[in-house]
C-alpha cells in the first residue's frame, strides 16, 4: 500500500507536525481560558454590566472575575465550575430574566468565601474568622459590587 510507504518515510515529520498542532491548540485554549476570566468577557452580557462597573471602581479591580468567583485549587475544578456557571449565566441572559441584584448561589458563596480567605489569610489569622466556616460576605457583601452606586456610567458616592 502506498500510504504505508509514505508513513514510513515521513514518520518524524508527521510526529513534529502533530506536536506543533498540539502546542498551537493548547496556546489557543489557554488564551481563551485567560480571556474568559476577564471582566471584558464577563461584562459583555447586559446583565453583568452594572456588576463590572461597580467592580471597576472598587479596591479589588486588579483581580479578574475568575480570581474571586472561580475555585483556584486546580484547573479541572475551575473549568468545571466555569462551564456550569457559564451555561447558567448564558441561559438567564438569553431569557433576560436576571433581577436587578443578581443573587449568589450557596456554591458561589462558598467559592467566594474560600477565595477571600485564600488572599486574606494573614489578615484574618488572629480573628474569629480563622476558625473556618465563617461567612466573609455577611459583613463585606457590598465591598466590591455594591460599594458605589453607578448612575449613567459615572460613580456616585
């Protein structure tokens, strides 16, 4: 057969071509994942524009949406949650049935609390918060997204 002869004489070239395709594919996937973590992606939906505007004027604006709202333990868990919440948000964006104040789910609250404590572990180390099971959002709910009211694109304090 002709193709067996072709494979035998071009094996190294085909392996290198496959490796190059894998590297390009991983780079594209990594770029897509990084872009999907940013506020520019998240705020592209109408219902998230106010959320992104309040975040932009907060003292946490240097972090991406995914830094706070996605688990950071490992990439597999992060991508699973990103897929689930992405489908949920797209569904409700399509139906236009989000309320003015988007509620956070119990799972989302757990993820956000874990990320608060991950970044602020030293700060809460000598407080009652260090015992675990505490709710950062109970006292700091409006710290990022409801801290400043946005009217007509201008922050109002």
